C-alpha cells in the first residue's frame, strides 16, 4: 500500500478568515517503508503571516515573497498524492486548508478526497491512548521518536517525525513472532529465526512416604463419602 505522510504550515489558524498555506511537506511510504520520495514546497500566500503563526514556524513574509503560489505547484502536488492514503495528524486542519486552496482554483480541481484517502493519526492516537496528550511532541516522547531538532515547526520535518510516530504507533505483534525464514523488518534489516534449546520435562515421582499418605487420604474419603472414593475404586480396578 502506498501512503503519503503530509503536513502543512499556514499564515494563521483559521481558514475561514482567509488564512493560506505557506508550506507543504510530504513523505512517501510503500508497504510501511520509507521510499525516499518526497514533495516539499514553500508557498507565497499572497497575504501577511500572523505574528502568532510566525512564532510557531518562523516563515516570514520576506522569506515567502519570492516563492511560487499554490496554483503553480498544484498539479505536481496532486500527482504526488494521487491514489495514496494520506497520513495526517489532525487531518481536519490540513485538509481544510488544502481544500480551500483547491476551491480557489475552480471546481475542476475537486477536493482532497477526490484524489486520496485520508487517515487521521490524531483520531488513531486518541483511540490508542485515551485521556492522554496526543500532540505530535507528546507522541514522539511516548514512542521514543527523537524530535530534538524540532525547535520550530516545519512541514517536512513534522511529516518525517509523523512517519516515525505512525510506524511505531501501528506496529503489530507480527514483527515479534519467530519466523521460519528470514524476512525484512520495517527498518529494512533482515530478521531471522531464533531457535532456543528446549529442555525435556522433569518428572518427579512420589516417594514411599507420599504414597502412604496418599492412600490414607483416599481411604478417609472412601469412609465419609456415600458413593465411596472413585479414585480408590479406579486404582483397585486397575490392579486386578
């Protein structure tokens, strides 16, 4: 299965107030392995970046001024995601901005759902870790994914971190089972069969004193039980 891990940065938080995309970062997975293919573009939003957003991602108006507008990269972007499963953290946010950009270009571009299926890792994390913090940083810490380079948010960096988080969060127990032959792990390394010596079962037999105590116990049960002791009858029947 082909998947594309996607993240975006924007001029502000509310698409309904005219905020725009300024960065798109995509990382490709095939059969749960990184392929090395990626899509990454900075975009000129044709409007100012809010100060609050600037503090998060550090992408200034001056830096974005000479970058292409979304219309100039849309075909390349849609081709990259076409037919894939998009893995997005808090997908409603990113898809909302992407759909708004597509709508500005006319109905022939459709919506993200017309080009790819969407998997929201935030919903997945809330099911797996209910009642816990499930931000990308919190998941990195919980799943031992190194995010020390994440001083500021960046779409490509965050997509890379999310790819690691997603693979760790959805890793099944199958990788821990012993295989009959070597098979590739998610990291690309070969995992071989581990054969451990299995000692035979030790049989401990009752000694004479234990045998005598056992028979005395069966005789006592036979005396007090209306139907007699079935174990004692079986032993007697087996001895004749």
